C-alpha cells in the first residue's frame, strides 16, 4: 500500500465537475492499493498517517499531528501510484489491485482512519475520473510505502 500524504491548507475532489468533498487544514491522502496488501498494512499505514508530526507548533517546528490540530483527512484512491516504469514509456499497472480486491481495502482504510481520528473522513469516488485541487502547505509531501516499514 502506498500513500502520498500532503499537508494542505485546503483540498477538494470533484467528479464530473461537481465537488464531492472538500477540507480545510489537514491531509490529502492519495492511496494506492496493490495485490499483496493486507489488513495489517491498513492498520500500520492509518496509524502512521494520523500520528505523523508534520504540522507546525507554536515555535514553527513540525511537532504536531493532524489530530493535534483538529485537522481533516481527504482520501483519494489512486491506482497509478503502483505504476511500473522500468520498461518503455508506457507505465504498467499490473501491481495495482483490481477493484474486487482494492475496494474493500480502501473502505477498510477509511473506516480505520475515521476510528483513529474520531471524526468523519472525506473521500473521492473510487474508480472515477476525479479532479483534485489543493493548496499544499509548506509544501510538505510525504510518500509512505507499507512494504518499506523498516
């Protein structure tokens, strides 16, 4: 499971020109699910993200988590995070999980982060062509791969 986590002042996702979800200060999470992912990956990744200390404290140091600041999460599925570009110029997405595997894991990730945050987590629409807008604060962008935990 891969996640691109961006600290944002605001973010939104639209489907067919209609805004589905929007947040103010918080994290935009682009989530890629691969065939080898498990519920254990979800637990680890969700806890890592909600506890990441990437928000500034009163001294301007990154010491606070999204929970500490009362921020929001916006989760957007993105299978292209598992693109292989080793051969040729056309990416291969063979490692990305098919919807029948990915959707339950995506939904479980959302439920897990909601439980950890103790508030609703906003989302895009799985499998849709989405337009994502954001104001990256910092900019701060962190890439996390559950296959590289150590």
